[in-house]
C-alpha cells in the first residue's frame, strides 16, 4: 500500500473540513446568528445550535469518510495506487465474507437486491 506524505494528508483533511462546512452550512449559519451580539451569554444561550453544528461536522468528518478520501486520492494519484486500493478493498470484502459466514453468491444476491431497491426508490422519488 502506498503511503501519503504529511502534506498530502493535511490537504485531504483541509478539503474534508471545507466540504463538511459546506454540507453543514445551515447549522453554521444558525449558530453564527445565535452568537450575534452575545458575549458572556453565548455559551449558555447558543448551546443547542452549537451541539447541532458540531454533530453535523463530526458526522461529515468521520474516520471512515477521511479514510475513503485518502483511498480515493491514492487511487487517482497513480495506476499503482489504484491497484493497491482495489486490492485493499478486495481484502476487506473477503474478510467480511469470512466473518459473516455467508457464501459469496448469497452476498451477491443480497447486494443485487439492495441495488434494485435503491434504483426503484430513486426512480419513484
């Protein structure tokens, strides 16, 4: 597996923070509006909007999401990186199959069922 330099990791995290703030824009605006004109009372009065904003950002900045962004970066960086990411994802899939105790054909049927259900739901919406 290819490693990321510290600079690359920081770039990915900065991009993820920017995306998280964009995704949580409504919560950030609500918190900022609550804080307008407040000094001492801000932590008490604006606790609910602050918690909502932090929950949204925490969800957007989850470890799984950051890992996914790192894997995408490595895959896009080079052909060797793409192959390494594909191998890692295959290993994870095989490990999950082994842990679940199901056969691969059963899991494929289950994945197909969920894919069709998502398509049906998106088509109906």
